[in-house]
């Protein structure tokens, strides 16, 4: 999905600078006029679009913010890497379980890992 420049500008203007000032997802969604229901799908979509467009938006347990330091970008990158590896680990476990349970119908998929 694509968002207008004004929607992205409103998001950026609403986000605080720095993790210590993060805004939680329900509050941010309400300020932007999106649903504040549990998953905030539209909010997350506009944030992904903004990141894809080059904006530095951090996220964590405390909410969302504009990244403003090398420490913050490194922390966000480490968090994303850890989450991605967790997805790979679950995928690999499913692959192993399938192949162990179905010796005559083995998947040819390979294990995926982010870390060497």
C-alpha cells in the first residue's frame, strides 16, 4: 500500500525524537486517526512505508520514536536481527519436525539462519 506525503509528514511530526520519549502504539494511532484496536494494522503499515521511504523510526516495548543516535539505531538493528532469527528458528523446527514425521515425503527446503 502507498501513503501520501502528507500522511508520512503527519507521522513524522507526531513521533518524538529519541527512545526515552517513545509513544505507545494505541496513542500514536489515535493521534493519527487510525484504529487503536489491539494490532494497529494501519499504523504499522504506514510506519513500514515511512521506513521504506528512508525515515529512521525505532520501535520497542515502549513504543515508536525517531531514531536520533548511533546507540538507538544499533539497538533497533539488534532487536530486528534477534526477531528475524527467532522466525528462522521456528521455521527450521517445523522443517525438522515435518521431515522426521514424513521420511518418504521429505521437504527439500534448507535451514535458514542469520548468524553464522
